[in-house]
C-alpha cells in the first residue's frame, strides 16, 4: 500500500514540476517576444471600448527613423490623439519584416504602403486601407549611360519588350521587379551598372541620392500613387479599416493632415543630379 502511495507522490511531483517549467517558458517567451502569436490579442476579442492595435512600420531614411521619430510616426500619434478609444503600439523593423507582421497576423496595420490600381487586390496576401491620406510621387532612377523611360519599363513586362532588371517593391507593379528595400544599396548598384532601374518614392530616394553624392543617376517621374495603410484581410481588417477611416477624416477636416503630410511627401520635383 505504501509503494502505491509513493508512486502517486512521484507522479504528482512530476506533474507539478512540468507545470512550473511550462509556465516559466511561457512567461519568458512573452517577455522576450519569442512567440508573438501567443501574446497577440485580436481586437475582435477585446471588450467594447478601448482597442489595442499593433503597428509595424518599415524603417525609411527621413520618414521613419525609429519607433518614435519621423513624419510617419507623427501621423500615427495624431491618429491616436483623435481616436480616444484606440491605442497603437508602434514597432519599427526593416521594410519586408514589417509587412510580414500583417501577413503572419501579429500586426494590425503597416506603413509605408502604396496602392497601384493596376495590381489586382485578390493577388495580394493583405489589403490596403479604403481611405488614402496622400499621394506619393514615384520616380524611375536609371544610369545616365542607359537612361530609362516609363514606356520602356512598362513594355518590359510584355512579350517582345526589353529585358530589364528593375528593383523596387514587389507585389506592386504589373511587370517583373526584384526585391531590394535598402535604398542606399539599390542606388549604389544602379550607379555601378549592376541593375537597370530603381523605382521608389521620391523623398526618401532623393535624400539618399544627395547623401551619396552620385552624379551618374537619371531621374524620371513614373507616376503618383495613393499613400495608404496595409491591413489584414477578413473581419479584423474591417474593424481596423473603419477606425483608420474615421481618424483620417477627422485629421483632414481639421486641416492637420495636410500640414503633416507636407513633411512626408510632396509633388514631383523635376531635377537631375550632377
């Protein structure tokens, strides 16, 4: 009889030890963000009232310098100010990792993002906010020894068109584009003739271009596109989209949006390096 009791004791002791170990691992994982999915709360599961959102922003020179610095961060802070029931936790990552936060379900919204009407929404693993908060001038950068035009690039995606190596944002253009979201590296590759063209937003690229003092780069206006948020598909995205729409409309009607956006993107400037 004593032997049976001891066996039970040993079993209970093992269960208690295992439970303590698992609890410790879960606490550590949450503290160090090892398993973000476990600690993430869908806003659909929160009670009515205050909503906690997570924003993953992509680091960009001059626009998103850190989680607390940059004109895009100021925009997010303004959205929080005009949305009393919403709090947004901002986390900054390299561009592609920031987008992956939406795709994997650990983030509610992402910046920066552009909407191109020529790209079918159903082909994307995410969606864009219904309301745009500005227009972004996109510029085609090429080497002065082989300057490109918009028409040349558009034909590159069609049979019989020129074979070009264009670097930029994938899932955004209706022609082949190679992924490279490091503006500094892309411009250096272009200056050395390793790629044919670089398609990117004007402000952050021009800032880097002037910093690098490259003179063999040609610029051409490619088009203006909606500046939007990336959000998740499905019901959770619907709730986030409605919140963002209300906030952007409030900022626009008060005049604050125009003032803030003037520090983010402006109309195309026609100039050439060198």
